[in-house]
C-alpha cells in the first residue's frame, strides 16, 4: 500500500465535534482532544506519539485503542493498526467501528476468509436489542416502508447517539426519502465517527454531486481513492462526476483506468464510447461500440 494514500487522506473536522461528548464521558484528558485535532489537520506523525502514550495511561478505554489504530493507519503502519483495533475489541466486544475498520483492513489485504469470520463474530456480539431493531429496519426496507424504517432508526439514534451503524443506515433510508438535510447530517456524523469508511465517502460524494457540488464530491472521492486506488468502481464514479463538470479529458482518463482494473462490466466500455462521442471522435466511438457489442451481445 502506497504511503501517499495515507498522506492524501485528511480526517473530517466534524469528527472532533461529534466525539467531544463521548471523550468527556470516558474521562479522557484534554490532550486526547488535541491529538484528534492534529489528525484532522493532517499532522499524522505528530499525533501518533500522543495516542501511543494514551494507550498506556488509559489502556482500558476501547476508544483510545480505536483512535490509535486510526493514527497507525494514517501513518502507514498496517501491522500496528490491526493490533490496535484488536485491542479495542478486547475491551469492548460490541465496538462496531473497530469491527468495521478491521474488516475493511482485512479486505484490503485480500484476507477475505478472516474478514468474513470477523463479520460473523461482530454479528454475534452486537446487543440483541439492537440486532432486533436493525432486523426490523431491514424488513421495513425490503417492504419499501421507508418511513417506518426511518422511525425505527430514529429510535436507535435517540437511544444510542454515538451509534455509527445507525447513522449510516439512516442516511441510506433518508436518501430514498429525499430528506437531503438528514442525509447530510447523518453522513457527516457517521464519517466523523469512522472517517475511513469508503461506502460513506462514496455516498457523501454522490449526495454532493446531486446538488451539483462537484468540487466537494471530487474531494470525497479523492479520499476514497487514497484508501484504495485499485477500485474500478471509484474511478467509474469519479469519471461520471468529471463528465458532469465537462472535464471530458479527466473523465476519459478515469474510465480508462476503470477499464484497466476491471473490464468485466459493459458499462465501462459504454462510457468510454460515450466520451469519444462527446469529444467528437465518432469513428473511435463507432469502433468502441462495435467492440462492446461483440463483448456483450444483446440477446435477441
């Protein structure tokens, strides 16, 4: 994993605000808040010694170990990142954010079996009441009873104001209901709690793009690509936004990169041909569409 990925990623400043209350509840010192600020400012190397010190002084606090894991990750220390997240889970077996980050870490290293095993463990360790609530949300969503699902998630959030998964799920439902203010609020809070969740970064980027805030959307996708620059999906998403900005050269470059990484989806080939047409390269577009038809023939 390239060190530039970590240097390119910057923590969302809202993370400081959302964690302030939980830090106070855990009786953590003001310097802990200062160290989080350093991460927000991109001072990853400077912040790391603080979190290492806190892990000794407040070694029973799961949140301390989770932030230490984030600091290690942003400094490119993957082995220490994994160990810190595991320490957080030892101290809090239902720590969803630690589970989520560790599962994502395993996936990035192609440790799929370990990621799946950890996900199964996470499911078992979540509080039974919350599991029941989320199960109800899932059923309501499958029935397209989105308002009912939203009401259930509102209850989870009210009872668990620092619950990462609740904010993430509510943002998804709110998007379906086109409650844009709630989407923005929940995405900001969820990203503040877990700023290395790529699903959230993509969701936030799509939300900004829908409001034609293309610059903001591109920043968010840049953060996601800093975490995983081998994702064809991310390049495809960024290409679409660049095309909306009429940056056709940049869009074509991203679609090309998506094609190089994953050419099994006809949509990538279609977009490549589309970009050629937009640029007036009609012969090139015709050849690309003919190739597309050979690769993915339409059933008659």
